[in-house]
C-alpha cells in the first residue's frame, strides 16, 4: 500500500464514523480497525487525530461545496437569481432525505470541539464563508443582505432537518427564500 491509498481508506473510515457517531466518540484505534490500515501507517499518514479530523472536514467541504455548486449551475437558468436560489433549496431537500443525514458535519464538529483545535476551526469557518459566497453568487450582484438571510435559512433548515430528517425543512426554507427574493431584499 502507498500513502495515498492509505490516506483515502483512512479518510473514508473517518468520514463515515465521525459523521455518524461524532468525532470525540471515535478513537484512532476504531479508525484503524474500520480502514484496515495498520496503526503505525495511520500515524505516519496522520500524526495526530487533529490532522485526521482536519483532513476529513477539508475533503467533505470540497465535495459538498462542489455538489451544491453543480446543482446551482444545473438550474434551469442559473443566471436567474430565483432559479439559482431555488436550486440551492432543492439540493438541500435531496441531501436532507439521504438515509445517513446527520446535519452539518461542520456545525457538528464545532459543537463537539468548540474553538479548538485551531486547524479544525479554520476549516469550519472556511466552509461557512464558501457557503455564504455561493449564496451571494446565487442571489445576484449587490444583494449582500439577501445572501446573509439565505445563509440563515440554509443553516436553520439544516439544523431542523438534523432533528427531523426529510425534505420538509428545505421546502419551508425555500418558500421563505422565495418571499425574500420577491420582496427585493436588495443591496447591503
């Protein structure tokens, strides 16, 4: 095995376990067992749990954000803010309906770990900044206040869906977003 193959297997195991059970509930030995990577190799690839958690969140951020961006780009008319914003909430409805949905991995990590370790907090903050930028792009130029409102709707719907999985929180948030769009929440 090479380091890249080991890294992928470790990240696959970490993502499944951390997202399903929580970061603090899962030890490195469990990651080793689930991944099939020997403990010595695990610590060669990820010298500390913090490094593994950071890599897990970083990889999840890239995948999650790319998927959401793809959904917005695939909207009927991605240049139309109403279509682009609608695509965000349609994507959320699908995500919330996935059988293993457990809410936002980044808020979950922050809830468990608080303001430390710094590298993990950096990934969490970067993810939320990227989400806000994606929403600003969808809302259209000069609509910074609207992007902030949409971010609150996305985050709120995600938290509600974590408690009661299914598409309904996304649908309700989409209706609120449409109202905001029609109201013309304009420039910041």
